[in-house]
C-alpha cells in the first residue's frame, strides 16, 4: 500500500517542518470516505477532498481492483447532480484517470454530452476532453458533429479543448479526425493565440505524410496570417523541415522560405526570434552571409537580463562555433562577460565557445579565467571544457605549454573517472600531434600515476610510456616511475609495468642491464601473470632472438601484434599441453572459432567453450556482433538486436556437449551451435546440424555454415540461419540432429586415420519464443519514464493466472514469459503478501521502448489474478505484449 512521503520544507526563521497533507493516507480508508458521494445532501467541499485523495493514490501508482474501480466510478457519476463548479472539474479529472471500460462509459456518456451543449463554457471544454479520452470509435462518430462545432467555437477554451482532443484522437481514429480539415483550417485563422497554435499543430499532423500538402500549408501561412507566437514557432519548425526536404540550391537567393525566416528575426516575441535564429543556424550548407542576421540577434540575447535567453543564445552559438567559428568571433566580447555569470551552465558554454573561436593572443587570459571557476562546476561540464582546450591546443600548437600546464594542474585535483580519462586522453593526443609537447606531457603523466586511483588509466599510461618513453632524449628518467608501480600497485598495474620495462630494455641497449635486474625481482611477485611476463621478457631479452636483423625480431615480438584471435590461441595452447609436439604458432587458426560466452560447466569436465574477456551484456553482444559480421553468409542481415544466453541441447555427461545461442535480427534468426568433442580418441569433421522447422512454419532456412574439424576438447561452432517475416513475432519449435564424420585418432602418436564414418547424434528440441524479441533494458525512474511515454499507446486488461503455489511464483512466471527487466526491485515479493505490483521495462525488436505495470492479487484457494498495463512507443507492441500474456 502506497504511503505519501513527507515533504520537508525548511524556513530561514523557523525550525519546524511542514508535511504533505496526504501523509499516511491509505486506499481502504479513502474508499470508505468515498461513500460520501452517495449522501442525499452532497457536501461539495468534502467530495472534492475525497476525489483529490483518490487522484493522489492513482498518481502514486496505487492500483484499484476491478470491483473497487467500478464502485468508485458509479459513485462519482452521482456527483453530476451537484451544480458546484469546482466539484464538477474534479469529477471530470477522476473519470479520465479511472479509464472506465466500454460498458461503463455508457453511464456517463449522456451526462457528458449534456455538458458538451451546456451554456457554461468550462463544462463544455472539460466534457469534450473527457469524452474524447474515454470513448471508442463507435461513439466518436455520434459526437463528431459537436466536436466540429467546438473547433470553430468563439470561446478559445472550448476550441482548444476540441483541437487538443483531435491531436490525441489522430493516433487512434485518424479517418474521423482527417474529416475535420475544413474546421481546423478555419481555426488556424483564429485570433486566440492557443487556438491558432493547437490548430496549426493538428493541421500539420493531418497532412504530415503528404509532402506537397505540407509545402502548400507552409507557403500559405508564411504570408503573414499567423499571429500567435507559439504558432509562429511551430511554423518556423515546419518551414525548416520543408527547406531540409527540398533539393534546391542551398545558396541564399535560391533557398526557399529563407526570407521568411530572416523576417521572423524582427518579430516582437523573443521566442519567435530565437526559433528563427536557431532554424537559420541549423540549415544544411548555410553560408556566412545567411548566418550573419541570426548571429546578430543571438549576440543581443547574450546581454539579456533573462538567464534563459542568455543560455539559449550561448548554447546555439556554441554549436555554430563547431562549423563556423569565424562567424561567432564578433560575439567574443559579450561571451567573455558571461564567464562570470552566476549560472554555471551559461559560464561553461561561454568559455568553451570562446576556446573554439578565440585567437592565439587571448589564450593566456582565457586560461586564467577558466581556472577561477573549474572547481565550481560538475564533472560533465569540466569534460566539455577539457575537450575544448584540446581542440584549442591543436589549433595553436605554440601555446602547448600553457594548455599542458593547465591540464596537468586539473589532473591533480579531485574528480571522477570520466573526467580524469578525458584529461589523460587529451594529453595523449597532444603528445602524439605536437612533438614538442612529448617531454612535458610524459612527465605530467608520470606524476599522475604516482597517485592514480583508477587501474584503467594507470595501465593506459604505462602502455603509452612503454611505447614513447624509449624514444625520448633521456629514457632512464621514466624507469623509476614505472618500477614504483611494480612495488606499490595491484596485480593488473604491476603486469602492465613489467611489459613497459621490457620495452625499454628492447629499444635502449644501455638500459638493458638495469632492466634485467628489475625484471628478476619481479620473478618473486605473488601474482602469476606478473611472474609469467617477467619470465617471458627475461628470456626474450637475454636469448638469441635479438642477435639477428639488428634486434628487429625482438622488437617485433615485444611491440608487434599476433594478428590471431586470443581465444583460438588459448584453445591451441590447451591442445598443445596434452601433446608432445612442438607448438607451432602458424598452425593456430585465424578464423574466429571460440564462442564468446562461457557455458555451464559439466561436473568433472571442461566448459564447452571458454573466454577470458568481460562478461557484461554489452561486451558479449559486441563480441557476437563482430563474430557474425565476420561470416560472409550473415554479414548482410543488418544490425544484431539480441543474443540469448546459451541453451543446453545435451545432458551433462554425454560424449558430445552442444548448446545453442539464438541471435535475433530484424527478419532473420541465426542459431549458433557451440560444440565440444569430449572423446580423446576421435576427431569430428564436417560437423553440422540438420534442423527440422516443420513446427516453426514462419521460418525458412536460408544459410548454414558447417564446422570443418572438431578435435578433442577444442570448442567450435556451426551455424544455421532462418528468414522470418520482418517485424513479425514469429515463434516455433526446432528439432536438431548433429551430423558429422568420425575419424579415429591414435592416442600414442596423435595421427588421424584417413577414412571416416558418417554418424549422427540426436539433440534436444529448441524453441524460439516471444521473450527472444525483448531486450532487458531497465529505467532508473519508472514513474518518470511511464509518464513520458504517455497514454497514446497504452493498453490495460485483466487476466486470471490460475492456481499458483505463491504470488512470487506467478510474478516470476510473467517476468520470464515477457523477458523484461524488473525495475526498482519489484520482482521481489514480500513474504505472506496477498497483493503485489511489479514494474518491468525493456526494448522490443525494432528498438521500441516498452514499460509494463503488473498488479497481482491472490485469494484463499491460491487463485492469482493480474492486471496488465502496457505503454510503448507503438500500438502494435502494446497489443503484442497482451497477446503474449493471453497465449502464455
């Protein structure tokens, strides 16, 4: 049960606290209070207070059962007898929020239609809004005549209500709304500002799919019939759209509607002036001549007393400075005064714009001004400043000392990882692009790693030091900083430091004896990776590998790359451990062979595949995407939407371990079969899976990729691709048969017999279900996300889930069925709870956001009922979620 949180308000001259008037209200108590609606003598003030509490509970996410909602709805309908204006407005609100079902709507329809024809304009406007919100297409046809009349009503409140309702109805009943074009066209000529604004918005939506009609609309309205500033802003946006879509010459004399945009710069409303200026700056291929009038008005806004105007102007100029820095230079004096602006967002934008547009002589002055306020702004703004300084340094290389010193100073200050990473990246780029900055830049980085708390940055800098340090005039001065990391840091940084030391030994002959001493000390490190690297580099530096070709082989070994997938190298090394043959690097396959996700490990056996990389969802998805893109048969399938976790198709102790990963594309599904041969005396060749899709009628096989060879305990993959209707929620069952050629292997010599025997192995069936088309993507604030999606594509229904052992079991079953991410810990059901609300979020195929609110209830015989509310960016998706639950 939802309880209101106290709203604490501190006064300067009092210590007491004020709490929300809704603190501690409970649904049961409010429903009891709602009986006041049935009193013969209605108390309008008390009724309004009860409705306010009900609205509060609804907006806090409290759910009402079907019976409760119906009782409240019928009680509220009795309040239409009251003549109190304030109470009537509350009645309209509660009816909209309760969203009555089709059979209940009839009860209030007559009252609302009566109010639509009332002499009280407030009643008419609100009745229109409510009716359009709760009615279906059938009833809408009956009230269409009244809505058309309301659109051209003399009262602007009534006209706006009808127009806004039309905008909402256009999503569900477009055919009916399109018949109102004449009335909407007439409303566009209204003298009321909001009516004209809403009418223009609706008229554009009606015609938006007809490019010629939109162009005619813009042409007719740009001649001066729009008076409302809000409508003028809309018209400017539509004009920009027409300009973008036109294929005419981009020069000013030939650009359509440019004169109109320029004329808007002289409008009396500030919002219109800014909208026109922004539209001009965003024109594709805009010239300096076209920009000049827009820059002039933005320059005037920079000295405005209104912070919002200053912010809007400086943000727009900041964007212009990226492409046309010279056009913004005239504003530099005005922007310098904004560096001391109380609003730090304005000050940051001003300073970064100045850094992009300033000249060489102003660099020192700007650096002093930046230093004064860097400590007062958040890290995200600091990153913007750092990136601007980097650009300025590359623009004026002679000023590298000033800018490098500034970066090194802020590097020593407090800050988060992203901020420090931006500074380090900037210094590395400056060292790379400005040779004179190398010595000072490396020194600053060496000082930074002495106190660096971020492992990633320490290893990045050590790697860079290993590459660039040996090429400097005095390489020896960096050795101390690197070896300090071996003594003081964690294992990851110590291993990076060992590699950096080895690079100095390989390139600087005079330092090799000292490097040997340091590397020998690393042989006693307590981390095996550090010890292994030290041993490897000692052997490489002290062996014969450097004797030929002036040490080029050694340098290639330490600095070069293997050009081999590391997973393949690992698999080959594991096979080498079991044999007595010398290891041959040239024999390691260059084709990606190992699967990216470690599978479930059978007891006493190795996993079907291994991977030492990161196991986050993002990195796994990227690995899969690269793997599939490298296979020609699948490279044309488009962007990978989702890859499922591996599904086991064999028992744990069988001779062949096989699992499958389902890769979902827009109109393809690729099945990746990960196979492991667990019999030492056999090697399998021409390994492939025969898939029977007779129980998956919408899928048709289009490609397959067999596995050439599958040695003992060396994982590999074979693929089968299916085509499905694009955008369809295709599901089905697939039968799988593993086929291969078995060849015997001599355990003593490892020789493989030339003749083989064809064999097959029955695998478990596989299902592609609806959850495979949903990506788990959570939201940090579910309420805000729910409200921002809006109710345009919302669908609500109730379902019986039958007998369940517990409410928790029912919740998990629905979550698994939908494949969505539980938000705010709502997947955990409190013990002995009789009701529960669960919030889910995800992305449906096509990258469509979906939010689900589930309300569960359980009664004595353990019968579970559920109310499902879905909001998404597409009506088809909302309906699909309900269909999944209904069929699940």
